[in-house]
């Protein structure tokens, strides 16, 4: 079956540090890949997505590139802010399997001033 | 952009009572909606897939008689937790499939249920 593996948190960084949250996946075919973010007290929000190999999703300074050769979709940001503190979920959709999401376990990011 | 709204965001109920959570797609029609539950320190767990006009498809281990799902229209799905117990306290979240360009899935804001 499909699976998504994320690096375990919490990840603690100082403001303006570089962020990488690793995500690798197992799936057949060509899934679509997503990063979702859950800020404290809020629901999940779609952060960015990529639907095919070599696509780069980007939003709010975050980027992730769909790497089929390494089955990865690592999330990066060049300079994090305190407001980026949240839980980040990597997910995939097997496009021919009802579009149900498979989530990673989530990675909590804490950014200190 | 597409928006999915859940209501209520927070609910506290007494043991033995039932509580209903609504999931609405505000500006698009969703033939398929999904209900998830999030356990502490874990990712979301898919509970069931809700299809408009038909019975929901439940994941293994999810009690369909306890978690009643109704997808009465293309913009509304409801989850009713019947005879709630404290162990049902959790974060419940729905998502709706948007079949437009990009064919993505949008999440509701989630509903925090506390059973006392």
C-alpha cells in the first residue's frame, strides 16, 4: 500500500534559519504530492502541491520538488519566522484510487525568536 | 479559492449524548467527502468516505453505527457521533474533493470534540 514517511519532530530552529523537513513516499504509479500545515488551534491548510515529477510547489516562501528518482518531496524554506511554528504534514494522493490522502505522521516545527 | 467549512469548531457534550458535525463545500460541488480523526501525536486517520446519495464507505475498525455519516447533497456531509464516550474526544476533520482544474482536496477547519 501507499505510505508517507516524514522526519520526526519536533524541529526547533532560530528565526531566519534554513528549514528542511524530509518526506519520502511509497506508491505505485505517479501520485500527487502535498504539504499541509496545521497552525496551533486551527485546521489543516494546503500549503503547496506538485502533481508530476520534477514539479516544484511553492507558497509563502516554502518550496518542495517532486523527485521521483528518490521518491521524495522535501519541504524547504530559506528563512523561517516564528509564525511558521506549526505541524507540517506530507501527503500523497494516488490519483486512480479514489483520491484518498495518505498522510505522513506530521512534523512539528518550533521557531524561536 | 475553494473553501470547505466545518461546524462546530469546538463542541463539548455529555457522555451518552449524540453530536453532529457538518462539513460544507462553500463554492463547489463535492461528490466525495472524507472524514478523518486525529489522535494525539498521530497523523489523521481516515474514518470513512462519504459519497453523495449513497452509503458511506467505512475504514476497517470504524464503527458505522457509532459514527453515522450522511451526504445528503453535493455540498453537505454530516458526521454524527452517537452515544458519545470520553474516548471519542478527538479532532475530527473533513475534506472534500474538488474535481476542477488541479483536482485537489480541500480540508475543513476541523472540529474539536470533548466528551465529558
